[in-house]
C-alpha cells in the first residue's frame, strides 16, 4: 500500500512519550482492550540492538512504493502486546527505565513481558541484563545462600506503621514465579535455590491466599509473628511439582544416610569408656528431627554447627555432653553435608545443571 493515513483510527492511539516527531518508522501494536497503540521510533536504535528489527525495518530495493505509510513514514504492524512493546522501547531509549529492586518478589512478574520481547527479537544485551538481575536474587553458591538467609533472619519492617509493608514475605524473592520464568526463558541457574526455598513451604503458604485474606488472627500469626513466606503455587506446572516431590524424598534419604553414617562411632573418641557414641547418635537423631520439622536442613545444620563445642557448653540443652573429638567430628561432618548437598542440589530436584562451585 502506498496510501498515507492522515489521522489515526478512532481506536488507535499515539503513545504519549514514544511517538517521536523525528522518528523514521511507525509501529502499530495491539492494545488488549482493542485498537492499536502507535509508536514513532528511530530505526537506528532498534536495528542497533536487534538483528530481527534490522531485517524487519530494512526495505528491499524498489519496495518503498509498496510499503504502508503513516504520518509520512513507513509503518510496521506487530502482534506483540502494546504494553510490552512500550516497556521494551522505553528501556531501549532509557536503560534506567528497567525496574529493578534487589530481592523484589515482583521482579519475575514485572520483567516477563520485556524478557519475552528481548528473547524474540534477539536483543541479547537486554536479555543478559535481565537474567543477571534475576540471578542476583537466587544464589548459586552456598556462601551466597547463607548470606541471603542471614539478611532474612535479621530483617525487620522498614516502615512498621505501614500495614502493607510489615511482611517479610513482600521483601524477599518468591520461588514459583522465579521457577516459571526460569523454565519459560531457559534460565536454569535460578532453579536450585528457588526449588530449595519452595521445598521449605507448604501449599497452605499460598501467596494469593494470604493477600486475599482479611487480616485474621491466623494471617497475623503466619505472616507477621512467624515472618511467614509464601509461593505463587498456581504458576507451577506438573513437571515442577514432580521435581519438588522428588527433591523432598531425596532430602529425606540424604538425611537418613547422614544419620546412619554415625553408627560406626568415632575412632578418636576420648571417652571410649563412656557412652559418647550413643550420645552422639542421640544428638544427630535430634538434629535430623529438627531438620525435618523445619524442612530446612541447611539452616538447622548451620545453626548446630555454630553452638559451642559439646562438652564445653553451659547450656542445659546439651546436658548429654560428649567428648571434644566426637563433638568436633560431628560438626565437621555437618559442614561437609551442607557443602555436598549444595553441590548436588540440581540432582536432588532433578533439575537441568548449569551452576558450579560454591
Ligand atoms: Zn567421644
């Protein structure tokens, strides 16, 4: 078509800030409510970032006459949602427009549309940047995991007067949306930490349910007093749930192996005549039970690895004290268990591997 449209259709709207009068291309994109959003942009910018746009916006020799025109420049119709395209163009014109707050549980939801377009149009620098941001929220090493968990334990509401701002749950990453975006856009490095965190939650700890609830006693109990966490369970697929179940079973088996490894006793025990080995087995049993109740062996093992040496503690909880050697041996093995577990966490949940090193 060589005809030039002089005025937009009544359902078509020129974008307020992304209709540049000196732009050399116009792009139409559908608005969900009907009609189109019209963008007027600079070809150079799009072609610079995207080989796909470069192809789309390059007219074959002699084809200019055939091109649809709008407001004096060539026009292109895309099927991408206008709001996603607006977001993409915003970020291409101004990279600081990419919304990102560290550890924000809304990040995977907010960036999904723009990540989809960055992937579709091969805008690799933007895709890389979004992936890096997502990855910062989901540790790939045990040290990073422990650091993040330390922040969570130490967290207190930044604004206790604001009832919507006193949930820990609203201040740290949510696992199901991370798993969903990771699967959809092939970002496997998010999965291990997200699945481990998910394995600590029950299906009652549901993001939407908590936010639909009135401020009931139960709600306060779970979310405020217990600094509860939740997941957007509805975003998970069948395969994700199978990985989760497999992971939970495997964690249980790993804990059993750990417990059984103490059956042979400690050759360096300094109190061989006493009941040291039996006491150690009792302590390990108790730690395993606490790990299963908390559904968080990484945290439980870390906590028990920090307490004063058994036999040197004034704490009556450790009245069943054991010799220094047995205590040190047990703590060393708890530390090794954590490292081994993290190194094998992709296998635990049957996930694609992508990460290394701790
Ligand atoms: Zn001993």
